[in-house]
């Protein structure tokens, strides 16, 4: 077992029995469930919308080599610049080069999972550049020195009392401050940062091929400020975020909003197609889009699993997953947690280190049921398990164990040759630890069902 897998099991064990944590998550996800139910009820034909969204994304992922150059060409026409980054190191290097050319020292960021994926804040800090999160949830976890807990709601694991305590310690606000007062304080602290930041950095919810635009979706307006005040704007976006046409946004924006937060549409929806034009008063002087691979083409190469690239990062599968609801987002130790993280991370970061995430599932299928682009998530988890076994990524002892189990199961007489007493001994001796300290091993009957059936038939004949 790798250290990453061992840490996952240890942290999962701890979080699953942290009652305060579970209470907070249950409360927050309960509110989410109620809001999403209302949001989804507004669709006249939800299943039809999901099918259409799936087909469009399937078409895109199968033709990335056509749509990405189309986006690049249209974005360049508007004066933007495109950078292709194979991995996190390349993306970091290119972003640093832009900042050094501009002699930039401060960055204001809107919420972006791709920047978390390439560990941008830590990288910039090492090079003497201040990078500040402007999304309230991201700002809170940054103050705590933590990573985002959830794809959509980074501070979902914190209660309002815990956030009030944090602000009291950092900014001397009242210990019993209301959420409204805390939000107002954050606004006061961040407003000056927008004005003096040298560079604004965002992600991108969608890349639009036919207009060469980056589509941003948010509820706080911070992304608009990040892209308006600084002279340079850098958008870091995964190559899978492309959609063919601006007309497709009337499908994807409502699907993302309803599954992400239960809204009909998020409050701020912005299209950015390049730097400020000669007759425009707002916007940056330079705009860059970093097209990030970082393992995505590894997943693209898997014909059966590449549909995971359809994901629009709504977070619905996380909120539906019974495992996520019990062990939380930080336990996964990766940028993308929950069911979607479990299927893409082994391809992004390596099967050997992260195959265990594909086993962290009950396979109940709820994740597939709620997905707005109809990714067959629980089937992808099984395919990852299959690949891990085929590549001999599992421990040798486990492989031998399964081979012996298969041999026994294929020959009834072999199974019956070993009595229940010996089977119970094997379970207690070799499988008790894996079964878990909070559970008792099942007791095997002294005789197998087949033997009992034979004896019963004999008794009836006599």
C-alpha cells in the first residue's frame, strides 16, 4: 500500500467518526439538496437537457483536435494570447514569465480549481509574489492555510461560528458576527487589493470555440473585478472545457447553476474574448489563456473512460455520494474530490498512487444519476479498478488471494473441503484488519449451503 493510500484510510477513519464535522456537512448538504430540488423542477424536460448536454460534450471530446485550434484562432483575432501547457510545471513557468516581464508583484485571483491543480498560490509565493483569493469561500480557506474542501463550495466544512471565530482572530471582528457582517468585512479587506493588483487570474467554466471566448460563472462578482482592474488577465483552463458554440450556453449555464447551487442561473455570467479594445473603457491591456493538459490526454487515450472529461464541475456527484458525505473533501488529498475526482485523478496523477480512490465507493450509482452531462461515473470506477488489476498495481498478496478465491469459487468441492471453522480462522487471522476495527467479521456456517442442501435432500428421501 502506498503512503497516499495509507493516509487516505487513516484520515477517512478519523473523519467518519467526527460527529461535529458530520453535523456541519449534513446541514450544508441538506440545504443544497432542497435548493437543487427546486432548481431542477424548473426544467420542462430535464432528462432531455441532460442527454443533449452529454451528446454535445461527447462530440467535443472526440474532436478536441478540431475545436481547440478553432478557439485559439478566434481568440487570437481579438488580440488575446494562447499558451499550451503540457503539465503543471509548464503552466507555472509560463505564468511566472508573464509576471516577470511585467515586473508584477501582486495577484488577485477568482475561484479556480485549475489554479489549485497546479498549486499556483504556493508557487508564486516562493517567487516573492503575493497571490490573494477573492472568492469568499476560497479566501476563508486561504486564511486557514487549507485547500478547498469542495469543488463548488470551498468552505463547506466550516460552520458560521467557526468562520466568525477565524475573522475575530485575524481581523478583530465581533466573535458573534453575523454572516452578513463577515461578508462586509471581507469586502472592505479585498476592495483595495483589486485596485492595486498587477495581475488578475481566473479559471474558465467554458471555452467557446466559434467566438474564441472564455465564459465565467460566479455569484459574487469577484471574477469580474479580477478581470477588469488589473492590466493583465490570465485565464487557466483545462482543455476539456471547450464547447462548440456560444448558442450552447443556454443549455450549459442553467444546467451548471441548477446542479451546482439550485439557481436558475448564477448571478454573474461573463464572456471574455480578449483584452480591452481601443474604444473600450474597461478590461485588461493583455489577456492570456493557458490551455492546461496536465494528464487530460492520458484520460483521453482511454476510450471507455474518456467520457469523464465531459464534467462541467457542478459538484452534484460530491453532494450525492454517501462516502464523500462521511469522510469529506480533504481526505481525498487531491484537487478534485468525491466520485468525479476518484475517476479522473488516477489518470491525471498516476494509477499507482491514486488507484485507491476508485475503491472508495459504495457503487450505489447515485453519482451517475445526478450528473447533468450523464457521465456513467460508477461504471468508470469499476473500469479504473479493472485497469489497476490488469496493470498489476495491487499488492502481490492481494493478487494471490483473489486467484485462490477464484479457483475455489469455480470448484464447489474445493470450497466444501474446507470447513467453516477453518474459514472463520482465515477471516480473523488475515482479513480482520482490512474489514475495519469498527466492524465484526461475519461468521461462516459450519457447513456450506451446498452440503446442507444435499443432507436435507437425503433426509427427505429417507
